[in-house]
């Protein structure tokens, strides 16, 4: 037997131990803790499908290679943290379907996010950040249905003109004058 699901949510953990021995880990739920970072060894979890670290107010960084070695990664939920940036390696997560990074301190998203290399990406929630520009990869998104970029500092949304699969878009509190 190998550990497939690890749920340590709702504690007061400040750090997680090394996960290098968790080769079969498919779901990590470390939400509602006091984490400042996630172990670099998370990259050794090649079977990782879901990462939930919502409501870790001190969490500023994700491992720099998150998604690079996890082609089965389908969901990343980091709502209500203090993320300053997302690793560009998330662009390599070919199975990514759901990304929720709302309520952080992000100024941008990885530029190729949502491009043709991520054919399953359906939902991006990036509300309540400081994002000024949407990723160029959205122009070639083939499955994106929902984009919530409300409460950001977007300066333009031209890239969405090429994304014909969107059915739900939210830019609540987007400066109206910039859409004209």
C-alpha cells in the first residue's frame, strides 16, 4: 500500500515534512494551516493530481517545478494565500483543468498558461489579485469555459477575443472606460 491521499487541512502547521517518499500521492490537501511554503520534494510526487492549499495566509511561493513532473495534475487550488507569483512550470501541466488562485498578491500569471499545451484547462479563477495583463496563452485555449478575473488591475483584455470557448467571464470592478 502506498499513500495516495494526504489531508492535513485545518491544523496550525507551519511546514510540511519532505514528501519525497510519497511516490503514489495523488491528492494533497493542506488547506487552512499556517504554511509559509510547500516542500520542494513535492516534485517527487509524480502521480499528483490535486493540490489544495487554500487559506494559508502566509504562503507566498509554490515549488518552482510544480506541474513540470506531474502531467496528471488536474487541479490547483490556492485561494486566500499570499502568493506573489506562480511558477512558470505550471504551463507544463498538460492535465490541468482547474486553477483557483483568487485572493493572493499576484501581479501576473505565467504567459503560456492556457495555451494549446493545456487542452483540458476549463476554469481559471484569479480574482482579487493585482494582475494587469492576462496570459497570452489564453488566445489559443481550446477548452477554457470560465474565467473570473474580477477585482484586478487589468489594463486590457484583448487576448480573450481569440478565445472562442468561454461561456462565463467575470471582470467585476474592471475599470469600464478601458473596455471602450
